[in-house]
């Protein structure tokens, strides 16, 4: 599928090799994995409702981008999408950010200022790190969600709140409710439609499409050419655990583009040390074999199985005996490693 045809907003690609970008007018939301396809189907189902959505996921998994996807699929798409990071707001700063203020509401308030409740209008209010809302402010927030009205600081007039709420967190809100750090009534208000974004290590089919996208973006931004990953570098990217998820991958691709010679291919040695392993036989001339621990185990098993099969004269049953494993286990490993004897 061409890059142009991925920007149609369709949910089901024609083949398993197709890559979807479902945010055509914004940052790329690329995926190939079945897990993300399933979540995007859920997004399409709930986008047309007004129900609050709570997006769970590790840091860097794309919670805001997924929330923008829901907004773009809804009938609110022409209205504002207002993101607020709740983790940096406390006390009066929190109230002022959400409620806004009238002129003279406090020292330094020289003019009327809209808050996020008002700025979101009939669009979407995205609450990032919603688990960080201070306990003293949670009751005020809950009141707005229940009454669908609010007052600016220093104001007397009730103003309508009509935006849709999409919240996100990397914390376990149920555990916070049990420990008293998060109000149960606010949690149930927000958790009408829970969606859990999987970490990048659990959707490895998406790693290379994302890496290619970021490479293309940063090549254009920094006026670089070439910079295509060699097969061993691609394997290293696929096998890395990505604790920082998509954000880590994006930052790595920017660093590679910045530091790599223009026009050269990207090899395993150009990646961070923790993504490389001991030099091996070398899949490409002049490049050490790229081995994560998982890949090293796979290569060792493959090598041992080939030697055993040669010693057994091609008999898989005898090869399994030499390896001291069952024939069934031998067949499983052949299938798992994609071997052809």
C-alpha cells in the first residue's frame, strides 16, 4: 500500500502487509499489528458517543495520539481538541487552568481568561496523567462532570460544559482508589469506556513501519539522504524491548539521522550498545551479527539443531534424541524459528 493510500481512514487494510495511518491530518498513527487494529475498531465504535473514555498505557505508547484519533473519528472533529497535562497542576493553578478567571479575580488577573473547560467548547477535553489530579481538586472536577456547568474564578454566572472527556493514565487507578489517592466516584465517571494501549514490545509488527516513518520524517527535516537500515539493524530494532515505547523509538531515529553520515546505510553498530551483542558470523559483510539475548538463544538453538540433524543423517527423530528433547519439542522449535531443513 502506498503512503498516500494509507491516509484514507479505512480500518481494515486489504492485506496483512498494509500499514494504516488513521490520523491523516496530524501526527502519524501507524500500525500493522492485530492488537492495534482491534483497538481502532473500538475507537470507531465509541467515537460517535459522548461517553467518557479512559486510555491506559505505559509512558510513550501514544495515549494522546490515540485520543486524537477518537476525536477525529467523532462528530466533534471540527471542534477543538484541548489537551491538559494534569501532572503539572496543583491548587489554584489547577483551578485557574480548568475554570479560567474573571478580571480582578486575584492579584495579577488583569483580564478575563478562558479555562480549559470553556476552551474545549463542544470538542474534546483530553486529560493527560489524570491520576495526578490533586485530591483537593478532584471533587471540583467531579462536580463539573456531574452538573455539566462551571464558574470562572471570581465569576457568578454558570457556564455550560459540553465537551467530551477523554482521559489517559499510566497508573493503576483502581489501586489508587483502594488506597484513597483517587476518588472512587470520579474514577467511575471517567472509566465508562476503558481502553488499554499495549506497549511496543507486545506489538512488534508495528516497530519497523514506525521506524521507517520516523526515519523519513527526520531525513526530510535534517536534509539527509539514504540512511536505510540494513537487515541486521532492522532485526535489532524488532528485538529491542523498547521500555520507552514509541517515544523511545522516535528519539532514537532522530539521533541516528543527526549523527549518521549522509547517504550511508544504518548498521547494527550505529545503534545504542544495549541493542547490539557480541560479534557473530555476520549477516552482512563488514557488520557484526546483531544479537539481543532472545536472538542469541534463537541462533544457538538453530545452530545446535542443524548440527544434530547433520549428525543424525537427516532424521529429525534421531536429532531430537541427540539434543535430549522430544520429537514434538524439536518440531515446535523448527516451526518457531522458521527453519527449513
